C-alpha cells in the first residue's frame, strides 16, 4: 500500500486529521499539496511533515468556501505535480446550534464550508483526475449526519448532505474510475477538544454517555496518526480500488452504518 509517485491534495491540513493525513502520505512516499486557511500552522505542519520522507509536502493556502480559491490552488498543485490521483478532504467547521434558535447565518456558514466546499473541491479535483487514470476522493462525514444531534443541528444536517453527495458523486464518476468515499471518524483533534471546552461539565458528562461509551475499542476517541493515517493510505492506494460510494466509520465501533 505504498504511495510512491502518487499525487495528492489534502485540505484542512494545518491540524487535526488533515495534518495526520499529510504525515501518513509523506511517510508512504507520496507528493502532497497540503492546503488550509490557517497559513502559519499549515506551513509549519508541512515543514515538519517533510522530515518524515520519503515523500514530500508543499503548503498552499486555500479557502474551500471560495470556488475561485479552490480553482486556483488545485490548478497550481495539478500543474506542479503533473497530475492528481487523490483528494483527501477533511476541511470543515463545527458549531453548536439548536433547532429553535439556529440562525440563517449559522446555517449558511455551515453549508457553505462543509457542504458547498465538499461539492466544489470534489468537482474540481474530479475534473483534473479525468485527465489521468481516475482517482480517489476521500470526504469526511460524521456520526452527526447519521443520528439526531439536538445540540448541533446545522452541523448534523450538513454532514447528512455530505453523505448523500458522496453516494451521488461516486455513482456519477465511476465511469471515469474516480472513487468517492466518506470517512466517519471519532478522533481526538483540536475540533473535538474545542467542542469539549465550549461545553459545560453537565454537557460533557452527557457527551461521554452519548459519544464515548459506545466506542467498543476502549471508550476513547482515536489518535489521528495511529488510527486514521493507515486508513487514509488504504483509501489512497490501489488496495481500495473496488470500494466506492461508502460511508466508512473509523471510530472504534462508536456507530454502525447500515
Ligand atoms: N474530530 C472528530 O472526532 C470528528 C468526528 C466526526 C467528523 N469529523 C470531521 O472530520 C474532519 C476533520 O476534523 P478535525 O477534527 O481534524 O477538525 P479540525 O478543526 O481539527 O481541523 C479542520 C481544519 O480545516 C480547516 N478549515 C476550516 N475551514 C476551512 C476553509 N474554509 N478552507 C480551508 N480549510 C479550512 C481548519 O483551519 C483546520 O485546520 C471534519 O470534516 C470534521 O467535521 C471529526
């Protein structure tokens, strides 16, 4: 499952699962364009990832909410690498909201970054992949898109939309040998820690019973490098060549997709 000569774009690469994905791909020998809006953190992460070799990482700013930004960054990466084989797309935002008070602005922010950003990045990547032998697109869904989420209604709705999009894009682009899957993770990342910090002790107690207790493998969120990185390598490699349109929980058993 090595990724020698693979040309890869990773969004949301400055921290969390995006950063772990870049490290896994560099270790597997790929050429990686790491992209984010957090430019200082992204550049620092890339410098550190390059020490892991044999692959290489390059940092490039992108705002996945802006089509022009994605067009420009992906076209540059495509030209510099001489092709595109894989898009890993973890970039997203998470906010709390409830059904009675969620505002149009909060709703639009969530859908602009998480849903439209998925459509835009996937569409532009697929256009580049069609000039080669196809490719693999790895989106990020969530257990929140599978179940009721009364404290994060907009995030839940947006992730449900990412799941539907992933199925439809896979059906559309199979003819070009482009695979589209979505990871549903449970990983200890800054997003996860920030959500805990925003919550009261009572909310965190409730979250333990809702989110941690059902993780069969140890009742704890996973480590992005140890528990997600190898899965990202698998979905970037030819070992997963006959898997598309799937929602894949990488969550120690927290949820079941049926
Ligand atoms: N952490 C979890 O357990 C968990 C659970 C379910 C789903 N997810 C999903 O997994 C993915 C990765 O989550 P994470 O925990 O690593 O998040 P994170 O917040 O730690 O990292 C997300 C990255 O995306 C970047 N980003 C945000 N908006 C952007 C934009 N407009 N353009 C470019 N980059 C942007 C951020 O700067 C950040 O570096 C997300 O899609 C998230 O919704 C996470």
